[in-house]
């Protein structure tokens, strides 16, 4: 192998398309641009996002409201659900074992819907005022973890 015998690998290079070089080339006269119209002109280009006469995407999308990315997510439990746990001390682990919540990494909030029979010590991420009053009325204790 010598410098004057080097060639590119087969199929790695293509011949350049030469437009506007007569009818025999297949790309003569209008050079593959068709007749008239926006893109047939010299220097023709469209801006990104241009959609012809169609309403552009940035005008079709709603532009009101917003999503708070710092919002705290809670798993919701009602006071009436606490009776399904057998233990006297209710933690997120016992709620998970009873099948009332799915994940341990998302905090639990106890709401005051329903009635509570028996005194429980409930440990959760947050409580509603009515939930605290119902737990304490039943002789239990609500602790924020």
C-alpha cells in the first residue's frame, strides 16, 4: 500500500448532487424545487416553529395557572381506617403492613373522616385538626414525625 493507491472504503462516499445542469441530469431547469411557491425562490428558508396557516403550537397551548414543583405530597388516611391496624402504636410501617399506604418515603396525613374506637398512639407526617381531636377524644395521642 502506498499513498497514491489509497481509496476510501466502498460506500463511504457519495457523488455530490449537481443541480441546474440541464434536463439530462434529472435536476435541471427548476433544480428540484418545483414551480413557484415560497421554497422555490432564492434564499428561501422557513423559521423554526413555522406551521404555514395552521395555528402554531405555542399559541394552541394553554397559558394560565402553574404547577408548584415544591408542593408537599401526602398519602391520605382517614381516622376510620386506623381501626384496621392491630397495634396500639400506629406508624407508617404498620400502615404499610395493613395495606393502607403504598410507600414509606412519602409522608402520611391523617384526616378526620369517620369515628375511632379505642386509644391509639398515631405517628404520621401531618394531621388535620378534626383528626387530632377525634384521636385524643378516644384516649389516644397524635404525634407528628
